[in-house]
C-alpha cells in the first residue's frame, strides 16, 4: 500500500505562471517532508523540505505548504521557468521510519515558453 | 566538488550472470543507501548502511546484497539477475542522524538480456 502518493503523473504550465505539484500521504507518523527534482539521466536533487511543526517553507521561487489535517503537501513554483521542467518527487519520513525516505511516484512538470 | 559517483552509468548483463554496481562518495557521509527505481515508479529503498551497520529492507530479495568496505565506497551485488531486476539503481548518502536530506548519485541503469 502506497504511503505517499502523487496522483498527477504530469503537469504542463506556461512560462511565468505558477506550477502547483501535489502530494498526499497516509501515515500520520511522518513528520518531515522533502521535494526532490530529477532531470533525465541524472539523480534526484534535493529541492526543499518542511518539518511537521511548520505549515509553510519558502526558498526563492519554491514554496512548500503542509496541511497536516488533510495529510497533504504541495510545492509551488512561482514564476515557472523552462529550466524547471523535470520530474518532481515528494518524499516523507519520520521517527517510525528511522530516517528512511518514502517516495511518491513523481510528477513530470513541463514548462512551456 | 564533493559528490556521489556511481559506476557504471549503464550496465548490461545476461540473465543469471552476477553483476556489481559501484558507488563512491567524497562527502564523508556516514549513511549510504541503495534504491531501485523502475519506470514511472517511486524509488524503493533496498538497504542502507549507517557506518558499518547494515540495514536490509524486509522486502528486498535475497538476490541483492551489499558491501561497504570503507566510508567512501558501497557496492550492490546482484547474484543472479532476473528480467525483473532491470531498473535504475540509485545510491544516496546522508550525514544527519535523521538521514535527511539525502544526496543522490546519477544512477546506474541496469539492463538484463
């Protein structure tokens, strides 16, 4: 049973607009969440994270929102740029996982000029 | 630049022929991970080392083994590869007690003939 789900396999956005990538989880023991970005033929690169004691974390154009009651997090990219085109993975972990990351299936973002 | 390096990037082997994938790191991180990722699926943790302590995931097949001779190197051995083992294999490292964030190599794509 998948504990972390990214229900949209792909997303297409116009350059300059907002990209919103969504992630849902089922395990209420998860307390740390991360987003990774992956270009073709490269490994995932850490992008941004959020602890469960916060509901928002911002880093430049990237903001992650956490809604613990809904067990939902989202990554906002504003403004989107063509170089943001990649696969984005959501991951979660907690004390119960001993630091092990549980990944979602990924969402492929395409930002069109 | 400090990094996680995986060799080879592409590996082709025959059904049942043992194969070894290599990972090295210059980050001096004490935790090293091996993930398997099949197409359009989430990366799946196979096992990890915390220093020399080996931690195997419960559902990792016996066919998969690992060695960590020193801090810098970690190997994934597949004793008798089957067609279902064709995948991208990702190595990651971490230096935090909670394991985050993990730094990934670019992966080895394994094909089975």
